[in-house]
C-alpha cells in the first residue's frame, strides 16, 4: 500500500529575508536560500529527500 503523506507539505516563504520554511506534518525544515521568489523556494522544497 502506498502512503502519500510524505508528498504533502506546506511552504512558508518570507520575501523580505528570502528564506522558506517547509512544514511536513509536525516537522519543520528551514531553507536558508536566498530564494528569488516563492516558485524558486517551492522547487527547492520539492528537491528535499527524506
């Protein structure tokens, strides 16, 4: 059986600091960046491997 829970995440992008936080369930991952925009931060979050 396939569990898609790992595929669910939320990205909080800070346009001033150019950083992002990825929320997966109860776990937070800080992405230091700098990221140009939300789309760049989203691509970095998708590249994370568990």
